[in-house]
């Protein structure tokens, strides 16, 4: 679709750009692994958003941003998403007494390249073991 000005100088046709949700990027310190310890439950996500842990400098395929919920309080979820059309990527979410991610949304959410309920250090240690298939 193209834009065209009508005789009165009004827009008679205008392209409607796709609406992308806002993005939360991480640029903590000089990069590398960073741990966030919330002292209370995080607020619920009620508007579509992209939370992009892959933006942390030094990201090479494993989450560098770890959110640890051991101090967030009883029944606290790591992230509670009710907006729909949200993306969470490149995060390590551990230690919450509730769910790592609670999706009670309108759908079309994406969770990608994230670790929920354990941490990347444990996963790296498990990968170094020679375990039989299925374990």
C-alpha cells in the first residue's frame, strides 16, 4: 500500500505499519552473565512486550540474564503474562516459589532460548557428563 495525498492535502491512503510490541533490551554492566534478585513479586505483564535477554552483550546462545526469585516472596511467579502476543527470549528464570513463567494470556506468546526452573550452570554441568540416552 502507498500513501497518496488527496486534493485537500489529506491522506487518502496510508500504509499501516505492523505494530510491534515494545522491547526490553539488556545492556547490564560490560556484558556477560548477570543475576537479578527481585525482592518482591514482579508486576504482571498486561501489555504485549518483547523481553530480549539475547541483547545482553556476550550472548552466544545460552542465557546470560538470570532472574532468581528466592527472595521474591511466597507464591511469586517469575513472569506473569496476561497480555498475549508477548515474547520472552534468552532468560534464565529460577528459584521462584510459583511458576517460572505464568502464561494466562490471550495467546500468541513465544518463549524462546530460555531456561525455566533450572540454571545454565547446572545445564552446562549436565552436558559435560556422559549419560545414557533417556536420562
